[in-house]
C-alpha cells in the first residue's frame, strides 16, 4: 500500500472514530434560576420569586412535547412547578376542548398513582373547578389529598391552554408545613397574571 493510500485510510479511520465518540446533541439545557425567566415559546416572564416561593431550577427540553419546567419551592419544602409544553407536533393553537381532555388525563393519572407507585398509598380527590382569569387564562383546577408512606400532602393541579402550548401547574405541600403555609392560591394568581401580561 503506498504512502498516500495509507494516509487516506488513516484519515478516514480518524474521522469515523471522532464521529462515533462525538458528544450527541443535548436534549435539554438548564437555565439560570436566579434571574427572571422569559419563555421563548410563549413570551411569559416568570420572576425568581413569587411570594414565599423561590425559583430553584429551570430545565428546557428540546423536545417540545416535554417542554420546559420552572420549579419553585419555599423554605418549608412546599413546591410549585410550572410546565410549558406542546400536545403534538402541529403549530396550531391548543383548543379549549383539547386542553380539557388533557386535564382529565392528568387527573386520572394522579388518581391512579396508588396502583402504579408503591409509596403512594391513597389519593383522595378534594374537588375540581374552572380556572378563569381573563383575558387569556381559561382552564381547570383540581385538588387532591395524597398519603405518601404515612405523610399526608395536599396536591394541586391547574391546566390551561396558551397559544400553541399547554401550561400545567403542579404544587404539593410539604409534610412539615400546614395548608395555611402553602399559599398556592397566591402562587397560581401570580402565574396567571404573568401569562395575562404577555403582549
């Protein structure tokens, strides 16, 4: 084998090796959580603090059907997460009917947790109601009491469509705080105001 051919084969092997061991494209990215978060897909601005809750994580997944989660928690261990994601791969606005169907699916998943997760012993639905915060927020809310390995927690769910996205808010009390310290209604109101403020 002549020298040029050996060099060519060597270069091909090197390039193939680099391709095999090259880092895959990232599937998500973490954003700074101490700053105001501006969501590129919806234009909503979520501050680093909402009442007693401080933002402690922002993860944007590049799969739009997984979407972005903005996590908040307070000093008592109560937590509240805002999810922004797509229902499908279309560029169509999410209809109210599709959002309500999605809400029912999520609610059923929560109610069936004891069958799927051994540490969740019981889920008791506490009520469901409309979420109406004009002009842009129109969805559904539900509350649950969860028994998790001996601890009782209150879990809240809110879902509404926003343009081409679904916005889901999941919040849960800590076993170390009372429901009075939860302040979920204030958190939900602030998030709804943020979406209503989008231009």
